[in-house]
């Protein structure tokens, strides 16, 4: 009788340990001005130059590609999901210190209430390369 109970307890412990490794604490990343936004990228080794800024609406419901994007933000500890349905500023940068196979790379930072809520590095075509900033 004890053996099945111990096996269940061990399995639950393993699941809890694996889950806690996947979850990341939400971080606050100040992004009120250009210096703070560029410092965020620099803190992860990226040299960037701003090329555009605009307003976007974060979808109220995440599905498909946007759910994949949200999972990347979860792994980086950025609070994208908390801002579903909100208006945000989207800053786009050219990455100056990384160009695999001579591809132009871009970086983006989504900002709400003067804090970064999402970030991504990707190839200019938006398809072939996508990776977290951190």
C-alpha cells in the first residue's frame, strides 16, 4: 500500500520541479525613454538603433502565432499577458552586432505604462529567425 503512494508522491515532486524551472518571475523593465530601452537590449549584449515607433493594440485573446509570442515573453519574465487588450507603443530597432548569413536583424520592444511588456529579436523577413532578447 505504501509503495503506490510513494510512487505518486515522487511523480508529483518531479512535475513540480519541472514546472518551477519553466516558470519565470515577472520582471519590471523600465522603458520610459530611449536610454532605458537601449540599456535593456545592451544588458543582454545587443547593440540596437531605433528605426520606428508606433501604437499597437495587444490582442485581448491570444491564439496561434500570438500565443507563441506570449510564451516567449513568459520565458523572459515579461508581463505581456497582463496587458491583453491594451494600447502599447511598439519600438522597432535594427540590430547592429548580429547578422547571421548577412541577414538584417530587427529587435522590438513593446511598452505599456513606461515598462517593457514584450521583446523579440527576429530576421527582417519575420519568419526565418525569431528568438528571445534574453
